[in-house]
């Protein structure tokens, strides 16, 4: 499996309700220093994600149109499109390889306004 395929699988795993409610797995997937610029406008760090892992998570996301750019050895930027509950967003993540596994270092979600088009 290519690095790009692995990262796509990890992105899909991160939107899984099972993973979102598993603090141990989230701790493995998110790098120390992780930050997210959320579609809500809030900046979310790793500790915030881990502390909310026990909350009920049942949002179903659809991800598509993945594209990738290797920034340097062991560092990949991924872009994709997301839709859920009638909303749409552009998303991007930076993944870094540490101890021979991929971890998300940064994530951003930008809502696409409903009148877009």
C-alpha cells in the first residue's frame, strides 16, 4: 500500500464513530502539537480532541476527491472534499511519519457556503 493510500485510509478511520470515541486510538493518530482549524472557526488541539472522545459521535461524513502532495520526506499534505448533513467543506491535512507510522499534525476544514456554485 502506498503512503497516499495509507493516509486516505487513516482519514477515513478518523471520521469513524468508533475511532472518534476511542481516546487511545486518537492519541496514536494525532501527533503531539496537533492543531485543527475547524469549520466552526475554533482552533482545536490534541488534548481537546482526546477529552471529547467519550462523547457520542454519530455524524456520517462522505469524503471524496482526494489529492496529495509530498512536502518532504515523511510529510504529506492531503486535500479532499467532505459532505455531511447537507453541508459541504474543503478539507486539508498534514501527515507526518514518526516511529514508522503516520500521524496527523494539522487539519483544516473550510465550509462551502450553501449559495456557492
